[in-house]
C-alpha cells in the first residue's frame, strides 16, 4: 500500500480508536471496562510479563504458543523505542498543527507507528508490523502515566491470539487472555491478588464461560473447580 493510502487508513482508524478510548476514560470504573474489553495475553506467565511457555492448572497446555516478552525488544513498554534511522511521515488528525501520528519506515516498509489517540500531546498507542506489512503487536497506554496497560498480539493472518492487561494500570500484567485460531476466546488467566502468580483460570466454549479454577494455596494449581451451568 502506498504511503499516502496508509496514512488515510491510519487517520480513519485513529479517529475511531480515539472515540472508543475517550468514551471509556471518564473515570477509573470506565477504564476497568475498557481493560475488560481490550485485556490480556497468551502463554502461561508470571505477572512480571516473562513468558514461560507452559500452562498450569486445569486444562494445562491447551493454549496456543505465545511470543516472548523480551525486555530488549524495541517496544514502548521496555523504554527502548528507536526513532532515528527511519523515514518518518506524519498525520495531524485533528488539524491543530501538532502531529497525532508518526509512521516509521525503512524505504516504503512500515516498521512501527505511534499515535496520540486522545489528542493530549502524548503518544499512547504503539503498533508494530511484520516485513509483510501485517500488524503483529499493539501497545496501549490508558491512564496517562506513561505505563503500557494493554498489549495485543496477532498472528500472520491478522487474527488476535492473546492479550496482556494491567488491571491496576501500573504496567504489571495481571490478566491474560488466550484465543483460538479463529479469534474466539478460549481462556482468561488472572493474578487476582497481584502477587505475581496466576490464581484464577476461566475457560470458555463458543463464547460462554464454562469452568472456573481457583488456586487457594498458591501452589499454581486450582484446588477449586467450578463448572458453570447454562
């Protein structure tokens, strides 16, 4: 896609995302609703965000393979974004004389972009692309503290595979969501007491919650399994 076409598409999606995000930013209660919508992950992991590649608890090992959250990756969450050495093009979506979106390219290939979706002068959406042009990852900063609160991962077909979310908006992952190859929700894992360990597992079938597992003694295995009826 030509750069001008990409910019027009990005401007439209920025405006749509701006309307979505700002409608949920009236207060903390609304922000929690946004987290529930955007929420969290793939792969079993601790709340530090380091993927272990295994899953504990009921139905262990049922999730898709997930990507590493390497702290050396050039990501906003790692404070390692590189802006030099790229060709940049910008868009001023709200026509206030300030760039609301910056695309970073090597030649014509879009590598990553950053957007100010609420027009407050701070970039709060970061998107990363594969050499093919496919979107592979998004980071969202939702509460104006410069910490990344939601990370979304996509496969090569553009289907959402997993999400990470910081439910306390402190930049620490506390909820993970896993999706199947069609993008349907399979499982949610939670660190409900924010101690660094997953202690709640929620399983879904055809979009409906069917089972909940709870770890009561901190051993990484649910002692309580609740089957959810129709």
